[in-house]
């Protein structure tokens, strides 16, 4: 069972999921832990569904979220725009205004962001 969901466990390790616990019980894999943000929790669930299908019957997961005040945190990389970042997190580049507003303390112009800036990606 663990082998089937190894990519989920690897992702949990990469995301540094806290209080992680994995055990096989009654023919099911039970996974518990705490993700930093809702976005990281969503990434884990996306991987669970990719491996086990939309409603896996061989896995039970209880993933909590440490910081529910934001959707995610993002470190700007070279070549990114707020539109590209909005598309990554929300699937819609026009939602860049929400990111701009949430980061008014460090951004003065939505067209000017710099590599290394740590942005708050707000809940919509």
C-alpha cells in the first residue's frame, strides 16, 4: 500500500508536512499531518487523487492546515509576473489584483516585482 502512494509520501516530505504519521491499518493506508497552507494541502490531495482516483477507498487522509489566514506564500522567481503567479494559484491570471492588494506593504506597482520577494497569496 505504501508503495502505491509513495509519491504522496515523497511530496509530504518535500513540503515539510508537520506531525506526519503514516500507517497501514485494516487494508487502508492512513495518513495524518499538518500542511503550512491550504495550497500545500491541495497539492497533497491532488497527488492522492492522481494515484488513487477521485475517491480512493484504500486511503484515509487527515491533513490539517497550520495557517488558514492565507492561501499560500510565494517567493518571486526571475521572469514571473503577478498574472503568472495568479494563474498558478488561482487558475486565472486576472486575479493578480488580489495578490497586489494583499502585498501593498511591499508592492507599489503591479507591473514591478523582483526575484526573492516573498508574497502572500490571499484566500479568495
